[in-house]
């Protein structure tokens, strides 16, 4: 009853229908956002897809996920670009994911940007983006969000440890 009244108050204050948002209260598990990106001829494309533990829930009961994002240039500065094409609401660095997948297209960029996601924990989601080690190291230097920087450093550390342990395991295996 309390959560219904809280959501109703937010609906009234915002003037928005939050019925899709209410699904957060009925679905178990932490959803993931899978990120795929590409860059060619000054055109940067981000594809953001929701994934939940239960595949049927992903198809039938997509969550409303407000995901804050930023794009960083080679100099580490934020790129203040608006997508030229988007099938989701985008404003002030926030994309509102309301379907199983969305695509954002940014045009006129000089180089591939470095994306970062979920600043200020805009949503309780796991963001799965396949960063290369150099990209993670660069993101650790330029990320302005403290928790985002911490998460980036954790990813880097885990990657280093796993590679180091794999190398040690290979050496031990050869010695015996």
C-alpha cells in the first residue's frame, strides 16, 4: 500500500504514467543493460538492450530504466552531443529505456568516443559493456562519477588478477 501511494504521488507530481516503472517492484533479480557500439565515418552508434534473469520477463515486462550516460573524447573531456537519431527519450545525458532495446546514433564525431554509464546510479542495473583494458584505464582517468570510477578500477583489477593467475597456472602446469 505504501509503495502504491509513493508511486501515485510521483505520478501526480511529474504528470507521467509510471505503470511501467512499477514493474521494478514485482520482478526479482537485477536487470542488465547490454551495450554494443560501433564507429565509422564520424557516426557513433550505441545499442542498449535490457536483459533479465527470466527471458520471458525481458520480452513481456520490460522495465523503465533511466540510464545516465556520458561520452568522452580522446582528450578526456565530455562530448556534449545529442543523438541525431534515437528511438528512446534522451535529455541531458539521460536515456529512458522503455523497450527491450534502443539505438542512439551520434553523427559528426572526429573519433570514436569512450562511453560511460549509470552515473549517480541512475538505475539499479548491471551495465555490460565490453571495454578493452586501455579503454578501462582511460575511463578510470576521465570518469567524473566516483562510483563509476570505483567500478572501473574494480574491473581493471579483476582483469589484471585473472590474467596474472591464468599465467601462473600455465607456468605451474608446465613445471609439473
